[in-house]
DNA sequence: GCTTCATGTTTACAAACGTAATCGTTCCGT
DNA sequence: ACGGAACGATTACGTTTGTAAACATGAAGC
C-alpha cells in the first residue's frame, strides 16, 4: 500500500521533518525546481550528473516521503511528488546550523571567514554591498 | 591580516584527511582550544554537555587519528593529542561546501538569505560593513 | 607482589546513508 | 491475449556515524 498516512493538515508542512541527507537534498532541488515530478523526471535531472540509476532515485523519494519532506499524490499507478517543505526553509535551516555549529551563531564570522579565504568574488562583494545599503536604509 | 597570502600555510597538513563528522568536530574544537590534550581532558570539556562517556571520546579520538586529522604523541603510556588540521581550514572548507551545495557557490546568496531571514544582527551588519570596506581598499 | 586504576585497542551494534537489485503488478503495444 | 516496459514496494548490502563495552596492559599504591 501507499504508506502516505494522510493527516494532511497544512501545505508546506512547517513541522518537524527529519533531517534530509545530501543525496536526498539533490532530489529535493529537482522537486523545488519543477514543482511536481515523477520519479523518472527526477532521474532525468540528476541521474547523469550524480551517476545514479533510477532505482536510487526511487529509494530517495521513498525516504523523503517517509521523512514527510515530500508528498506523493497517486496518479494512475504512479506518483507525482511535490515538496512539503520550502526551499528557503531548508537552506535557512542548514545555514543556521552551520553558523551555529562553526561560528557560535555569529553570521558575521562566517562572512569574515569567506572573505579571508577569498571565497568571495567581486560579484559577491558588490551584491553584498548593495544588500547592505538596502538593509541600512 | 588581510588576504593576498597565496603561498602561506605549507606545513599544517593541508593533505587529504577524510571528512570529519559532527561528533568528531566537537572533539576537534577542544583540541583547537587547548592545543594539546589527553583523552581525559577532552572529556572534561565535552562529556557533560554532550552526555558522553570517556569511551566515546576515545573512539572519536581514534577515528580522528585514523583520518589523519589529529596527531597522537606518546607520553608515557598515554597519548597527547593535537590537531593536524587548522580550525580555519576546517571551517573554511565546511563553509564552502555549504555555499556550493545550497547557493551554487554564490556566497552573496547566502548573505542574502541570512539577511532575508533576519538572521543578521546589527553587530553582524556593522562587522560585515567594516570588512567590506577593508576588502575594497 | 597483588589489586586497582588509568589508558589505548578491539570489538560491538543500531541507525543513517549511498546505491542499488529484485519482486509484484499493471499498462501498453501488437 | 501476451510479452515486455514501467512503477512502486521490498529487500539488500557495504560504509559511516554515534555511542559505547570489553579487553589488555602498564603504573601506582599498599
């Protein structure tokens, strides 16, 4: 059977899903980009780059469903998957985790490190400068 | 301490150590803070907070040695551990990984997200502004 | 010397992860 | 109607991680 226990209260499930692994995240990116997808479509987008087989994508989709990170709506004998969590929530959460873990919660320390590492391009600097100006007004 | 040091840091084992897990990182932080430590000392610093036993610390230290992230100098019948990789290298690498994975390598996107999320404090903003000024000179 | 304590080494073991292969069906083409 | 393609479900299996316990051994005290 479909193990998608309904309980479909709110869309975009802001709730507590389990942590998404890196491989799973690659799948999430496709869902976020395409909105609704089948397993085969996900594979189209990632299998080549990651050297995955379709079977791997299916496993990851199942795990994401189990983790309540995505929904699987039956469409004939297959499923159409869609994200239950928003990309911005995910990347916000991951960013915060990193800043907390490595920089004691100080985002400016992260910035300082990126700068020291010369990981900031001219474009980055310009963009950040513009954002800063905007934030300060 | 501005950037433009292209040929610095040659001896602190820039080599290829395997990835350090989160639990292992907690141990690394102690090494970085105290410089040289015994297993018991590491435990003093982290066992309570993480609810670990000394055995756990020992395991993590062994794994870090195996991963060539730390050195173990014999001192009598025990070891004195010290980091082989620099904290800045580690956090720089982790930061880069995140930026690459979630923001397509654009550090400015990370910054934009932190800003949108209002994860940037006034202090963060001031600090970043100062850094920007410094970088642009 | 013998017991106990400290310390590293070896072994353990479940959960998460990466990466599938196989199984049981159903749908489609011929 | 039948054979194969397409799907999800189930099972698999090695690795990494978290979290230790058991073991061996040497040091230290009595």
